[in-house]
């Protein structure tokens, strides 16, 4: 996989495009892992205390939205650089 990325970078002529591609991949990977962890923790919490399901779901959605916002900003900054 690294060899393919290096070949693409050599065709473009810059290593900058490789760095941007790796940065975008890391931003997406981090967001996916974070939202997955939030979701699993919320489901586990609701299973333990079903009466608090509404509050937990609301807090989960707010946290996921904040992660998505940070990810979009990172992607935009990587794209324009």
C-alpha cells in the first residue's frame, strides 16, 4: 500500500499530495473510531440504565456532531493546503 502511495506521489511530482492523502485518511479514521466508541458506550450505558436513555442519546448525538464538525474542518484545511 505504501508503495502505491509513493508511486502516485512520484507521478504527481510532489510529496505534498502524499501528505495530504495520509492526513485525510487519518482524519477520517480518527472520526470513525471516535464515533464508534461513543456509540458503543452509549448503547452499553442505555443497557445498564434504560430510564436514562433519552439523556444518553442526546449527549451521544451532541458529541458525535462535535467530532464530525472537527473532522470537516480538518478535511477542508487539508484540501485547501
